[in-house]
């Protein structure tokens, strides 16, 4: 039943003319901002860290653009199964594919590290269109009822979904076969993390990229897929990070975190994370008045 409902939804949405789909997505951005307070709070809390000098009004404007970006992504996501290969390839400008190809020449697989910028689902489909079987770590897809249908659809697009509960075994096997694996490192599905500096704060970052790279020798390619206009995208893949160039896993994960931070800084209005990412800054507790007077006496 879930596959039937999901198929009906994708057929209905893909049947809309693009101008109408994007118009509806943009028109609902204000409602998304107003009527989903938990999401609004999450975005505003993150912007308070990433844009500490901006006013609340400026952050609210950016937050509404984040809601618009997510609405657009969902419209695009439901269209994906019905796009032809020609339509897909013509809509995406690919920058840095040579870095990906060079990384595969090592024959140890490739670790793709990205964040929730623009249309990350489209980036995964593009990797599959290059002729690779992509293994992507993901939790619940959309919601628990539709998750199995989404995973089945992705498998038809040469994207194999791996659950966080599967651990590293399936990822190691994929890298042994020289396949790419995708880790969206700003998600909330990772149980094991390491402390890195992220936007000037200590942040619990997933250990997976560094651990897998050091264990297998696979290169890490960081990138993102930004939306440059409705229906037009730019997919960027950067020069790989070689685990042999870093003295420790901690240094390698910090390098990944620094690159991802740069991507987010350049695309704050397309960074679709709706939970507070950063712990509040702790302030020293004030000394009791009596103790202070005693110290001064």
C-alpha cells in the first residue's frame, strides 16, 4: 500500500508543470515558517551561531528562505523518479567530476561527504547516473510509513540505502568493491561522534568519514548540490582528502568538518536542517553574594 501511495504522489506531482510546482512550493514557505514552530526554532537557533552579528529580523528572512528551499527540494524529490536521463543531466552543471574519477583510480572506493544543502537527493541520483552503485547511509525516509517505498524507488535508481544500525560492515564491503558511499554528515542518525571545531564551537561530528578512510585507504570527496534557480542545479565535488596526509583520524575529520562548514556558510539559505545543531554556550555560574563579599573582605 505504501508503494502504491508513494507512486501516486510522485505521478501526481511530476504531472504538474514546473512553474506550478515551484509556485506552490514558494507560496507555502511562509506557512511552513509560521505553523511549524519546532522547525522554525531549530533554524533560528542555528542561524544565531552561524550569523551571530545578524539581527533577529535578518535571521527570520533567511529562515523563510530555508523553508522555501526545503519545499522546493520536496517538489523536486517527488519528480525524480519520472525524470528522463536527458532531463536530469541537462538540469545539473557538474563541477569537479575529475576529482571523483581520480579518486576511483585508487580502487579502494570513494567516501562522499556532504550536507543538507540544496538538493542532496539529486546529487545521489547524479552519482548513480555516472554509472556507479551508490551506497547511502540514511535513517527514516520521509516517514516510517513511506520509508520502504522510498528505499525501493532509490534501489531502482542504483542507490542502495544502508541503515545506521548496519554499522560499518556493509560500508566496508562497498568500498572493497570500489563503490562510492555517501555520508550526509550534518544528519542526526549517527550514534558515534568525535569533537571537532565547527562554526567556532565544539561539535559532535560523525566519526565515519575518518574511520572508514583510515581503515581502507579510500579518499574522501566533499561536495554539495546547490540550486542556482528553479529546476537548475550545480553539483560541486572538491579535491579529495587523502587519509595518508593526516597524522590522525581526528585531524582528518576536522578537515572534513572545515570543508562542510565552508559549504554551509556559502549556502545558509539552502541549508535544510531543522533541529538545533549546537549546544548553548555555558556561562560560569555567578558566585553567591555572601561568598563574594567574604572574598573581598
